[in-house]
């Protein structure tokens, strides 16, 4: 179970006047964090959808380096004279280590909080709140990945990946099922880069909310005016063909390859690991290794032997070593599959290589025994534990 601090930001009257402020919080939320939440939270007329049932999400890192995941909703009528609906934001605060229990995935955290009945929509809640205790749920449902792949094509996804792994702020307009798309996007980048990929969904753009992504509705003249002269990219139609051209990075190509090969589960397992080095060169090497692993069935037999006979690496050392060890294991599995149904000429050509691996791998030793039964003229494999050996002549036995 994970303990999550919380705070409520909404419009309320007090002796100091009326307006939006943090009206309730659990004891673990510091004054600095409350100030940070105040700056990042939406106020009057900030929601894209004016309906009473709508909600919005924000995700960002506080100055304290803790993670904040917030849900905003309409909570009755605005209590000041401005009219319209009151916005209530419930901010959930937790440490990076606790966030990692949810795969560093804000959507997984929100699903767990929803399941636990943690959401508050009553603006009358004030004062001290108890922290929320929530249980991390299972990993993201693979069908969610497949659904996201069907929603957004390779070029738009590659463009979003480039933005997610940069320092550029972007406004993305009119994405179908934005939560699904952004979750797929986050899970396609290393887990320890996700906290930097802040976003809001369902809120109007505001310069004060310095999120990497603002996913919003149709862009009006006000938005264009606000961002004029600012370093903010506008993407008004992510599905269009007029996205800026550019050469794909190895990481973008790897994500696209995993999508095509339906290796999304492997991609998720890769990105949830802790990356010691997220510099471009390190990510490029990892991406190339994953693509090679995706296409192990297309590798030449000579290349498979080179990998299968390579010295074993310490898979626990880092991600690159783990991928190298995985490729060696996959190369051996592919060779076993090929030579279980190979022609005689191919077996004869590769026999010495097969024997070399048989010294290291019991599965290859058994394969060689089976193949030798078919081709008895080949050099015999080393004996297995199951094969009887001739009894040695006792030292005291008389010569014949």
C-alpha cells in the first residue's frame, strides 16, 4: 500500500476575501507545495468543456521534486459574482519512489485512486484531510496499447515522441481519446524520463502552467495571441500530413517497429526499467538492440551462431547487458528451431558450431544427440548424463 498526500484547490470565501486557493490538505503537503499547486491549478473558466460532467487532468513535478497528479472537475456554481461553474482540483502528491510503484504512470495512479473511492467533488471540504492509502494495481492493460496504436499513426506518434523527449512546450489540439494516447506515449519513453513530461488534458492553455504538453480543444484566436512570441509549438491537427518533416531517431524507429511487430509488451517492459544513462547515444544503442531482438527470426544463421557463441554477459549489470543476454538466448532458441527441421546439408555445414554450443547448453547437446541419430557419420557429440559409458577397466584386472 502507498500513502499519497492530497490537497483541494477551489473557489471559496474567507475572512481574507473570495477567490481560488488551497482550502484543504493533508498534513504532509508543505507550504511550498501548496504554492506550487496554486500556480499549476485551473481557476474560473479554465476548463475546455463547459458541461458539468467534464473533468481534466494535470501531471507535473513540484519544486520539492515530489510528483503531483491532479484531477479537476466542475463542482456546482461559482460562488462569486462572476457566474459560470466553480472548478475544483484535487491534487495528489507522492515521492518519485512511490510513484514508481505505479510504473511512473499518472494514469495508473488515477485508476487506482478511482478504484479506492478517493476522488472528492464536494467544494465544502475544508481544513485538514487524511492522506489517501492506495494499492498499486496490475500493469497497464495491453489492449489499451493496441487501441492507442489504432488511434494514432506512426508519423504523429513519432512527432509526439520527439516533443515528449525534448524541452519544448507544445499545445496539442483535438486529439481523439487524449488520455489513451498520452498514456501510450508516456509508456513509450524510459520511466525515469516520464516525470519531466508534464501535461494537462482538458484545460485551456495558460502561460503560468508550464507543462510540456497542453492537450486542449480547438485553438481560438485567444490562444494564438497568448503564445505569440513564446517558445510554444502549436499542433492543431496531429493526424494531418503536414507535420514538420524530420529524420527519425533510433528510439522513434524502435517504438514504431514495436508497434508494427506487436511487441508492445516488450516495449513496456523495456521502458519501465531504470535507465542509468538517458543520453542520446545510450538510448540509440538500446533502441538498435531492441529492434534486432524484434527481428531475430530474420537474422542469418551465421549471425545467430556468432551471437549464440558469444561470451555470456552479466544481465543484472545494466539494460544494454540485459538486451545482449536476451539476444543471445533468443539466438539460441531460433537456432534450435531451425535445426530441428534442417536439411542434411545444412546440418553437416553447421555441425562443428552446434557441437561448440553443446558444450555450454544442454538443449543443444540434446539436439546434437538427436541429429547424430539421423547422421551417424558425423563426429559424435559429447556424452550426456543419460548416455551409458563403458565401465573403466579395474586397475587390478588382468590383461586379456
